[in-house]
C-alpha cells in the first residue's frame, strides 16, 4: 500500500465544534470571561487562585483570541 492510498483511505468528514456563524459570539464571550476572571485574580493573587482563576483566564483569552481571529478574518 502506497502512502497516497493510505492518505485516501483515511479521509473522514470534518465537523467543527463551533460553526462559522457562531465563532464571533463564542470568541467574544470567552474574551469577556477572560477579562472578568483576570480582574478577580488581580483582587486576590494567591497561589490557590492561580489554579482557579489564573489558568482559566489564560485559556479563555487564548481560545477567545483564536475564535475572534477566525470570526473576523485576517486581511493583509
């Protein structure tokens, strides 16, 4: 079996978790949650709050930024 045959045999349909129409809403809500969690983390910066507020805030910001880039597009 050649590599091309293996590639063709492994094709599967791709269904995104968030549709193109909803990427802006999801991205905006994630960025809003990131700002809120970052504000809460800034009020009480303890080691315990890194796990409960800091980590979710950074993940929400990362995924929200990517969703917003995908939603509005990047035009050069």
